[in-house]
C-alpha cells in the first residue's frame, strides 16, 4: 500500500500525494474555484488525476490550510 505524503512547499502550498512514487504522471487537473461560491477555501484547491482518471494528488494553497500545519 502506498503511503500518503504531504509536502509543504516554500510558497506555502501543500501537496498531498496519494499515489506515491509509482503514481505515474498527472494527466488532468481540475481547479475547484468555480465551486467556491459557498465554500471560499475551494478557490485554493486543485485536484490532479492520473492516466486512469484516479485522484493522485491534491494541491492546496496556504490560505485554505489550518495554521497548525505550519507550527514547528
């Protein structure tokens, strides 16, 4: 079973890798900003899908992340 890996980038974005090393390449990405009318945090989320249409990665801007994620 692949491990879920969370990486916080220098610019504050978090990348949640669901597919691990063997996840293959990203074929499609969908920004959720069009659905953000009722939930503003959706403006900051992008879903990335692999060749087979499976969710492989989630990209989240720092504005939508809990501050505790950045606490040392």
